[in-house]
C-alpha cells in the first residue's frame, strides 16, 4: 500500500470516522479520585500548589464523594492527616483514626462509591518517613507489622480495597496474610508496585503534610533511571498476592507503564500525581495551555500506554467533560 492508493487521511475527515476507528477510550469508569481528609467539621482548606483541591473534614468529604457518584466515578482513594503524629505512626492504625472514621461515615452515606485506603505511614509519623526508624534508616521488617495493622484497621472500617504505597519489601504478602487471617480474604490489594522517588510529589507532600523531616525516600522508592527493576518489583508484588498493580507517577513513566502492561495481565493502575496536576493547572492559569484539551489528552495517553484505571486529581473535571460529550 503506497501513496496514492492508501491515504490515512481518508479516515480522519470528520468526527464520525475518527470515532469509528478510535483505538483507545477514556470513560469515567477508568477514574479514581484522591481525597485528603482531616479532623474537624466544615473544613475545606485550599491547597495552594493544587488549585481546586482541598483538605476536607469528613462532612465535606461526603459532599465530594456524592459528586463523584453523580459523575459516575466508581472509586475514591483516601489520604488522612491526623491531629497528632508520633514515631510509631499510631494514627494510621487507630480504630478511631481519621481514615477509619471517614470510611465508616462514607460507607454509610455514599455506599455506591468504592473506598480505597492508602496504606502508608508517612502522614502519621513525626519524622515523615514511610516506616519505623532504626537510627536514620527505615527498618523494613519492623514496618511490615504496622502496615498490616493499618490495612486491617481500614478493612474493619469499611474499605473496599487497600493500597500499600510505602515500597517496603514484602509488604503485600504481610498485608494479604493479615487480611486473610481476619476474614477479609475477599478484600483486594492494589499495590503501588513501581513507585519512583520522583520530584513530582511536592504538592502532595504539602497536601498530606508528609514531607520527610530529614533525608529523602530514595532508599525505598525506585530510582527514576531504572525500568527493568520495575518489572522485578511488579513480579514480586504479583507473587505476594497483589490484585491490581500500579505505576507512579504516570506521564514521566509511560514507558514503564507500557512495559508492565506487556509483561503482566493483571489490572493495571497509574497515578497522575500532584506535580502533573499542578503543572497543567499553572500553565492553564497563565493562558499557555488549554486546560480541558491537555487534561483529556494526558489521560488518554495514560490509557493508551496500558492503564486500566487512573488515579487523578482531574477525575471530577474529566468525568464532567465526558458527560458533556454524550
């Protein structure tokens, strides 16, 4: 087939042709909306580096999740900010912790939306690292028990799925065992399987008040230079019992996402992180980019690379735009 016998533009001439041959679809079904929950009532605290995103008290979170339901967004993931932090991250697994309270309320008020609990300790530790310290090092094996306790406490509070994001070795197996031994064998695990030590997390750390007080997280999150290592990390989590695997961040790691998709047939998630959101918002506010078209293109590219679901702060806006197209 050579020109002029084959002309690819024939099937681009109008929207009807383009719709008929479109290879990748983006639906609200593919979106997961992150929420930051705090103690109090009537709290809707803006996050300066993430315009349109807020720290929310539980009553305000209920309103957000109802909006998600009305936009046909199937799931939210919850991040908690406790009133007090300590070295053992006790707020992460307390029965009356902020996430546990939020889950019980949301499960009662908006049962139609799936609740995913982020399982990590960084928001709850006084030092801001994702595990228990031994000197200035995160003690991997000592942390596993607390991660399992956190996941189990979320399950008891009504979580539909738990999502360990800490990048400790062996945490998926530890969480799976704890859930199974306590009657939650039906509860799936969405593992942050390939989570990179990225510079794109800055706004999140402001939102979750989780920046490390010293050092960095390069000792447990992945080196941005490595792709083959991501496949080893994902393999380990799959063998330990992960039901869904995740690559984080999304856009700077589309090559990794694509390679994981080619190697594994489990459902695959990608996290369009806070820095990705902040860059688009800032450029749009300057008038340098058209926000709607860039958001939809970026989400479509993540789907095209292989993601079955996308965690994104644009979930509500994207879902509303998708509804307008119908």
